[in-house]
């Protein structure tokens, strides 16, 4: 019955958890993204837990977060997660198309503030993002929207997760390679990786093999951040990429840095003035 509500326009990718579609809401005429997750092998209890988790995520509303609109299990036993479509694309594609031309510090600070406000909102509500990467940071009308938050945890219970977790773990923190638990500080590490990428237009940690990547991440060794950026910005990113989680700042520490805080104020003023 839900498929009567949405009309699939095209496949826009296959994520680690299943297909991702662009769809149109027939009545509203608006575009949405639908993720279809296979749940056939899940126990009834796991499926119920997953649905409840997704419902919790649907309550999250923030101007820098991609909202989850809806979720339902279809007749093929797929869990469909419906989220708002961001027509400005993602930061990953933006960096790729920059053809080596660096972004201004101003631009990076503007992005940093918006991502940090979104992450603060999640962490305040005890939600870990768990999958922060440039492919999950979208633009809509020039505003940053952080997407796919909390879904990694929800989908941990889908049996196929281990097998289908494709993609190179460029943003994975050292503690995860040591099989320690995911924490707020793991999100901070990934944020550091994202900001590094915005500055240097390449991954902080890169290698041809997973093992090579693990070695670099566990050593916390990355090429220096481009010197065109201020020392305060480079130092902040360096702090986020500390091997020991306890040495990394919290999201509140980041927002309280005076040069970040100043930008938060001007960003909020822009929002209030309906810029």
C-alpha cells in the first residue's frame, strides 16, 4: 500500500544496507530518498526493535539534519526508510569536482559550524552518528544537512550487515580497529577526517589495502594539513585526530573554541534573518 504513496523515479545507489532510490510522493509531488533494507532473515523481535529505533530517529528535527520522514515494511519484507532529498548533492562530490582548487577558510568554517551544530544536537540526545563521512553530508539550498545518522546502529541487527559492509573504512577510528566500542569520540574522529578532506581535498588516511589503512590509522599518521589554513583550524583538526579518544575534544569543546563560537553566532543570526 505504501508504494501507492511513493513513485520510484530511479536507483541512486546501493548503500551497504541495500538499494537507495529517488522517489516522488504522489500526493505532495515532493522528492524523497528511500533506503530499502533486507529484513527477511531477521527475527520478529529484531525487526520490531529496528522499526522502533527508526521511529525514534524520525522524531529528530534540526535545520542541519536530513529528516527521516517515514518508515514501513513492504510486502517483500524490506524495511523502507524514507528521508528528505537534498538536491545540492553531497560534500564528497563537491570536493571531487573542485578539481584541486582549495576552499576558503571561511567556507570550511561555515561547513564546520553547521556539521558541529547537527552533531551537538544528536550527542545531546545520546544518539551517535556512527557513519560520518563526506558522502553523508549533503547540501540543500546551500545549507549543510547531515544524513544517515544512527542508521548504522539500527542496521547492525540485520544479519547481512557484516557481509555487506562494503566500502573502505577511511573514517574509522583507531579504537574501532581494536574492536573497542563506538563512542561519541569516534564520531569526533570521523568529523576530523571530514574536515581534513575539506582542507586537503583528499582522505587523511589512505592506502591500497585495508591492512595498510589500518596501520596508518592506528599510528594516527597523516600528511600535514595545507598551510593556507590558520593554525587554529589546523590544530583543531589535529586534536580531533588524536589516537586516544580521551585526547579528542567533545563536540561542546569544539563549539566553544572562540574562533568557532564567533562563527556560530553569525550563522545563527543569518538563520534568524532568513538569509
